[in-house]
């Protein structure tokens, strides 16, 4: 009787190993495996095993891609907001640059007009000093 019990135990182990191989093969082929409830015997897992098909796997993949897209959009939004606040606080913005360019151009024009206004006087003074003979 002890021999029969050992033989039966070995058979149970072989059956469990074969069932485990089926589960591994199903997982490798791209199926997702869910176990419903508590399985008391490994060889009885056929009736408790729910194999979710490739359509479910595709939907999960699509959901992941959508989530990744939302994350990328949120990250871009936050980066733009950060850059905007950085520009406001650092004092370097388009309006400041434009204002400084206008002020610089006005100063340049002022200097050119002043130079044109006093140019004849400067030329006359230079001619006077260069042509004057000292004794």
C-alpha cells in the first residue's frame, strides 16, 4: 500500500509539472493568466484558469500608450509653465529686449544728430588751429 501511495504521489507530481509547463507556454505566447479563487490541487487548475485573449492584451497596451501620451503632454505643459515663470522672474523677456533696443536706437540717433550739428564748428576749429602760424 505504501508503494501505491508513492506511485500515486509521483503521478501527481508529473501531472503538476505538465500543467505548470502549459501555464508557462501560455504566458510565453503572449497570453495573460489569471487564477480565480484558491486552487487546492494543481491538477484541477484547468477549471479555475481564465485565459485572457490577445484582444485584452491589446487593450491593455493601448491604455498604457494613452497614459504615456497624457504624461508627455502634462510634462510639456509643466515645462512650458516653468519656462514662462523663469522668464518673468529673471527679467529677460521679449518686451524688455524690445524696449532696450528702442532706447539704444534713440541714443544712437541722438548722437548722430549732435555730431552732424556740431561737425561744421569742429571742422572750422581744426582749420583755424592747423593753419595758424605761431611765432
